[in-house]
């Protein structure tokens, strides 16, 4: 199976600056992290 993943930068202030949301609509799943690759910018 193949699913489309929608990435979008968090635009509200509920998370620190630089976070992204990832959505998989057919599975009704969402998550967030500091960047798309899940690597922290240290």
C-alpha cells in the first residue's frame, strides 16, 4: 500500500518555532516533530 503524507509547518504558537505536522489522511494519523527528517538541529 502507498499513502500520501502531507507535511506542513506549524504556524500557531502551541509548539516551539520550527516544528512540522505530518498527516496521513486515509489512516486518520497525525504527528509532529522539529523537522521533516526527525533530526534535531543541534
